[in-house]
C-alpha cells in the first residue's frame, strides 16, 4: 500500500457556486474488528480534473490534512465543497491491485 498526496482543483462552475471534485465515494465498514471505516473512490466524473491523480479504488485518507475516517459522507462532502477551480489537498492510499488495474487500463 502506498500513500500519495495530490493538490487537485474543484470542478468548473459559475462564480459563487459551491462545487466538489467530481468523485463518487462510498463509505465501507472494515471487516477487521476495531478497524475504522474506509472511504473508497468508486467513480470519477468526466468533468473531474483529478482523473490523472486520483483513481477508482483509491482510499481517501485525508482532505487538506484532516483525517476522514471519522466522517460520514455528508460531513466529508461539506468539507470538500468550495469555490469552483480552487485547490484542495487529498491524501489517498493505493494498493498494488489498484495500481495494476490502472496500468492495465493504459493510464
């Protein structure tokens, strides 16, 4: 498992809008007793500017340095949303299987 940090921009929208990153996420409870839930990237929209950095299968660890394992999705989305095309810092974990799938897809 590797941990990567990326500076990514929120999607484009009219000024004054609050937007996210174009990522679809799922919060999944871990099977190991006492392990915190994990937030996994399950889809990336076409307008997302994160496509070359964040990948489907990545585990979201932190947003702007704040750990996300204690957040529910609603709280996480509120934390991520902001002015269009402004930056946010994402820390993700990527396992060997996720890296291999990415490479096989020709990315």
